[in-house]
C-alpha cells in the first residue's frame, strides 16, 4: 500500500496515483512553522505601513472608539448587526456586572437584499422587530438610539458616520461605495417613518472587542471568523502616525485592521494553490481579500470543491463522476467540511451522506470518502494556521501588554464550529510567542459579540463626555 508522510493523509486502498495526488495536496496545503514565520514578518510590516498612511493593503482604520466599557454600566440598548449571511436586530440589557442578556431576531439576507435593496431590507427588519415587541415609538416619544454593526470596510469619519470602501463577502449593492452607510440606512428608516436614530457605527470586529471588554477589562483584541475574517485591537494613538485627530484622554483607539485584504496587492506571501487562484478569479472581487479567501467560512467549501473537481477530472475521485450540484460554484458549504472532519465512523457514514445526499453523487467508495475527509482536514487546518499569523502579528505589536493578562474575543461560526479550529489556532500561535507571555493570553468565544458590541458602543456614545 502507498502511504503518505502524514498518517492522516494515508488513504487505505488508494492506488499509487491517488496517493501521489493526495501527497501533492498535502505539500501545497500544510504549512511549516518556518513558512508561517515569514508570513508573520510580512504581516507586521504591512501593519506598520497601514498605521503610517491611508489606503494601504492593511487599512488599519481608526474606529473613533477611544474608551473601554467598565462593566458596571446598566440599561437596555439596541443594535443592528449586519453580517455576511444574516441580519440581526437586538435589544441588549447590561446587568452592571459584566453580563448581558439579549433579545434578538435573525433575518437571513435575501438575494435581493444582497444585490439591490439592502438598506430598505434592514429598515424593514428593524420595523418588524420593534413592531412585534410593541416597541415602535409613536410621534410623541423620543427616537430609539441604535448602534449599527456593519461588517464591510468603511472609512470611519466619526463614531456614527463612515463611507463604504468596497463590498466584500458576496454583497454587491450598487450606488453605495463612497457613500455614508449610516446616511443610507437613516434615509431608509425615514422612508418607513421609523423613529430610530443610528448613534454608533462599528465594524463587527470592533463590536466583538467591546463586547468582550464589557465582561473582561483585559480584552485587547476582537476577531471574526465567520463568513469573512477581520480583526480589531486597541492601539496607542502615538503609534498611529496617520491619525490627525485630537488625542483622546485614554491615549488609545480601537483600530479596525481590515486584515482580510492582507497580501492582495502582490499575492507574494500567502500559499496560493491553483485551487485558490481559480476561486479568486471567479469571485465577485478578484485580487481582493486574499487572506480572507484562505480562511473564512464563505470560501473554504469552494476551495474544497475546486480540489474535488481537480481530482474528479483526473478520474482519481468518484470514478470521474460529478453532478449538477458539484458543478455549481459555492455549492459546498463549509459546514459539510466540518461534518467530514469529525466523522470517525468506520465507514465514514457522515461523509457518505455529504457526498451522496448533499452533492448528489450516487455511490461513493471508502477511498472516495477518505479523500473527501483528507481534503476537508487540509483546507481547514491551513485556515486555522494562517489565522494564527494575524493573531501573532497583532498581539506582538502590543508587546508592552504581553506581560499581563490579555484577552482575545472571537466570534463567528468558523471559530465556533469548525472542529479543532480553536485548538489549532492557539497551538500554532504558541510556537511564535514566548511561553512566559503566551500563558497570559486567553482566547474566548464572544458569542454574538458583534451585535452586543454595537449596543455597548451606542451606550458609550450616549455617555460620551469627550
Ligand atoms: P456572519 O459572518 O454573517 O456574521 P457567521 O459567523 O454565522 O455569520 O458565519 C457564517 C459562515 O460560517 C458561513 O460561511 C458558513 O458556511 C460557515 N459555517 C456555518 N456553520 C459552520 C460549521 N459547522 N463549520 C464551519 N463553517 C460553518
Ligand atoms: Mg457576525
């Protein structure tokens, strides 16, 4: 029997040609620590470049959030969380002891909303939420203040305004790039006659960080691993060379890194395979969001699909058969990869379900299923290890904080659900940070943090004395 260097990629019963193809994939997708170290170095260089000048690959956008919640604040605040897949409207109640309760309603983004009517759709959902709870203010009542989490790159111009830089993650609504997204939403709310005022605009990473900070004063960084990926962290204002605004009394500001764009200008450092290039070329944003496309939920299934078809076309998988489903772009959801990775049944029955039911291929062999699982492991592990690159680069940028407890709040379905994503990420990060500092770092799931954080920012905006 042919065998691979890494036992996990030895396919029992494979022909030598099949095993050689899997070994080729393993070589492409498995990244050595040495390779990751080089990417971390470049990531740091790109961070510095973005701190110095506007319009660089890592945009390092000042968020205008300069404070930290204390955890003792109380009251109820509202928020809208616009992600890549869902929209949520929330009422968040702060308990004064770092805890929150939320009441929320989830609305899947329709294709029409994603491509045309987004802001009217959002306004309609806000209306539904308030109406169903009898909260809609009448003419005499004061307007409801809401925070807006908006997870697309925005050049922030104040705590409640900012212009859209570009769409990402599959949204493509004409007439929005270059315009103030709060204005666009405020106008749509007005069209419905809704007495709602957007008082804070935050990126989802900034929201995640603030929600972690409400319960934990050591929170320093917020990350999203969901449809897309991005991160935010507290930076000393003196380190933000391009910042021309007033120096806040806290001396710090949250930066929205927009890290999904890393390496998009020259494609020089990330480990692009032909399968990544194919995805990029066919995406609605070619040559953009290169890092995001190797890491986040929207893309991993599609990378796997490209790999599968590459093998099918060489008759190395599924006896050379495909299906209408498998031929369609984006047809493999990243959650199918999760299912295969966790499948330890002797006949890989979960994986069989995915191949035969979801992908609509009649009959799969045990070899087919092992190969599918191997692909899922390779694509997922590369994502988790590359995620550690951004984490290490960002945390070591604030080396001044590393000798005290430091908390990283993380939200998103990839982090929550992809098997071992969290352990691979932290294990990989531990290889690049001295043990004495690494043990101070806590990675926590800031579930629904992006929305909760917008409500907290609305609270901070309401009590702002600066
Ligand atoms: P958003 O980015 O819109 O806030 P989420 O954090 O829920 O939304 O992320 C949605 C993404 O997570 C989708 O791309 C989906 O494919 C992926 N996803 C959902 N469930 C899983 C899972 N079990 N394993 C891996 N990825 C998943
Ligand atoms: Mg989200």
